[in-house]
């Protein structure tokens, strides 16, 4: 189909919903740089801005038949940038808190035999809690927390959505926290030394 660049967004989106690849390419051409720029302005990170822009277009293509865009297409796309940037910051905050917590534990750890035994016992308990997770949940958790892969990499490797990856990680962390509840007071004493 020729002349797609003369169509307005509403008509392009209608063609996209019919599965027309040309319409998708025109939307991509029309909005890629703007979405990337908006994400970059907020993140100051080229790779992350690219990932966000790509994720928006990937989602647009995969959900094209079920999307119900109540606003104009540009509004939907830029709202998607905002939402994904917020998600990105939220994930980074969680990672930083986790990293800070681990650094605090390790920096304050005394090399005495008692402390070393407590750390070893705690690590064994964590390992047991991880082993007791359902297979898929355990795999996602290990890829995220041990191999330090991003949710996007995990989703791609396991053939699941990023939302499913997030759900598995949340489930795993909750399970581990509950399983280690009896260590809370010991850990508090250990950290206060």
C-alpha cells in the first residue's frame, strides 16, 4: 500500500489492527526518534532509552488487535514512555536497595567465628528457600539475582513476558522473606553489632 505517510494516526492504527506491516513501519518511522528522545531525556542512558522505545513498539505490534486506544496514538505512545520510565526507576530503586542491604551486611560482618557461622547458616537457609521454589520461579530468581540478568533478558531466554518475570521475582522474594522470618531478630542483632 503506497502513501501511508500521508495517512493520519487514526487511519494508520486501524490498518495496524488489521495486521498491516506497512502501517506499523510508518508508525515506527513517525515516532521512533521522538519516543527515544523522550525516554533519553528522562533517563540519561542511551541503552535504556532504546530498550524502552523498542518495548513500546514490540507491545504495540503484539497487542495491536486488542488495544483500545481512547486517546490519539501519539498520546498513547508518550504515555507508554512515561509508564515505562517509572517502571524502570522503580526497578532500579529495588535493585539499589537490595545491593545496599547486601553491602551493609557484608561491610558490618565481623570475622569472628560466631558471625561467620551465622552468615553461613543464613546463606544455607536462603539456598534452601530458593531450592523450595517452584521450578520456573526458581529459574527466574536465579537468573535475576545470581546471574544479574535484566527482566527483558530473562523473558527472552525463558520465552515468557516481562510481567511474568516480575511476578516470579516478587513471588520468590516473598517466599524467601517468609521462610527466613525466624532469622529477622538474629539478623537485626547481627547488624547492630
